């Protein structure tokens, strides 16, 4: 999924690995697909790590339909505070998926285990 198109600042920020304190979410790739209706699909390739557990590779896909943030995905100079908020919200969705995928059918459909 590696793209030859330069990433926007939002894509760069969203593609960074991070930890929630319990798990490390290592982002190996992020594909951002823009739709005509101004929705955006984010597809992550993640390796999720935690001490004492084997690493797991996942593909996680999320439809972003909040149009109030859609300009951030394409802006070459997004407002830093709004960008920080977007990153926080997307990461919260990733974490919600991770913690609920075993018991929530909707969450389970957002991810596909690769290893």
C-alpha cells in the first residue's frame, strides 16, 4: 500500500505509531481514500504489541464521515489544534476497535488479522 504521492500533514500525523500506555500501535502504512461525497476511508496496517504477548499484525479500516474535519485531510497547512483533535479522535477509534473487537460485531468487522 505504499503510495508515491506525498502525504499531507494530516496523513503524516495519522500515520505515526503511538502507545496508549498498555499497547503499542505501530503503523506500518496508512492508505487514505477520498470519496466524492467528501467521506474518507482510512486503512491502517498495524502491528499491535504489549509486553508478555506476541505481536499481532492487523489491517484496520475506518470510514471517516465527519465532514467538519474533512478539510484537514487535504490541507497543506492545517490548524495545529484541529489537527491534534483529529489525531486524538482517530486514535480513540483505533483503541475502541482494539478493545471491543472480541465482543462487538461492528468493531470486529473493522479489522482483519494478518498474523
